[in-house]
C-alpha cells in the first residue's frame, strides 16, 4: 500500500520500520519539529525522523498539521491510507477524509480504556491485568474512532512502565502489520467504541512522582513501577530528592494487599512491622536491614530496595546505606 506515516517517538519508529520491512511504499513521513533535549538543550530529531532519513524518505515537520499550508501540501502526496502512531497532533476532518482507506491509528491501550496520552504507564499504575494495542479508524475525536483490530497483553507482576512500553511497541508493530493485511483483503469489521467504558488519561508530569505515603503501599508500589523509567517516583530525604526505583509491598504488614513481585517473594524477609510501628505516621521509616528500609504508609508498609539520591547514581539500598546510614535511620520522616 502507499502510505503516509505520522509519528514521533520510539513507539512510532518501530511501526514505521514494520511498514518498511513489509514492503509498503511510504510516500511521506510526518513528525513533530525538532526540539531541544537534555541538559545541553541540543536540538534533536525525533526517532521517526532519524529512521525516515536513513531510508531516504521525505520528511515533513509542520508545527500545526491542521494549518492551511500543511493541508494543501498533504493533499499533493499520493497515498492509499494515512497511518498514525503517537504523532502528537490532532488531524482535521479534512485530512481524515483524504486517503481512500482513511486514517488509522496505533494506540497502546485496549480502547475505549485510556484514551489520550500515557496509556502505557497508567495501566501499570492502576494495576491492570491486561493492556494491549488497538488499531482504530480515526475520526475527529481523540481516540474515539471505530475499533478495527486489537491485540492483548497480560502484564507481569513486576511490570514497569518501561518494560510495558517495550512489550507494546513490539506488539504494536505486529498488530499494524496484521491489520493492514486484513484491510487489503476487506476483512476488517469496524466496531464502535462503548462510550460507557471510555476513560481518558493525560500526560505524565514530574510532579506525579512525589510519593504520598498516606496512600496504600500497594498503590505506591504500582506508582513506582509505572513511572519507571520516566518521570520516576520520588520522595524527600533530609531536604534532598530521593528517587525510588524499586520497592516491595511488605507481605506481612497489617491490611496488606498481596500485590508484589515474584522476585520479592523470593527475597529475604524484611523486618516485622510491630503493632507500634504499624501505627507510625505515614512516611516514617519503621524498619531497616542491610538490604532495605521500610516506610509506613496509609495502609501497609513499603520496603524500599533501590534508590537514587539527587546528584548521585542509581543504586541498591545496601550500597546507599554504606554512605547514608544516619540519613535513613528508623524514625526518619520522608516527604
């Protein structure tokens, strides 16, 4: 098929690679304008642009694809279908109506759940059993078009935002390949989304990562995993930011949910939480051993296993305590 591809991040770049590997004719690639990144604020191209240039594909980077000059330009490009994956801009109805097969979108959730941004991380944060990829026929709404094809993925108990991103990136390419094959054969049956089941999620922010120890340990452990690797969960220790990269719900704490990783099940048992400790103010370190320290939560307790102090490298708590033993004593209040 002749395809105009629209996408920006790594997730989209993998979809573009699949299209090229399958022998589709990609007539143009649209991606977000180059942006400054990192501490040096050097202007960097998107992963999609970098891939497109390696293949010698024409690349367009409009600030607003809905602008008249962009619409007119797009109309001159030959294509049977527009394929969109994490592009980052909303298409006008005029654009949606251009190609013969319309526009399809590769979305990293099981629509109508998690429309909008960051569906991958929210699946982990909310403790979902399943996530997946939806290929949908685009309309003027945000992720509201008919469902054409879906692929499900069962989350692992220790799933992180990063590991789920990798899994759904691979799954997205597979789903796109199969959906296009079925589309060419006329075998796709559009299914309207159930608006009663629709949910929306916004972009991730750094502020989301601040741990509120008044919440349950199970919810905080999922937040730690969901925000790994960006923007990451964190707390404040003696006035400094302390990122939490790995944590475990203490299985023998009162009122504890049984959500914890397989690795945690096999780990050495943490210090018991006494009745007195269980009543400690949320955010208080109530126990410590060589491998971890345990923090009281609104429900249960959270055993911290891997951290990163501001300006330092990421490390296991054993290594952290070698240089910060007094900073993380029992009775210390985090947050």
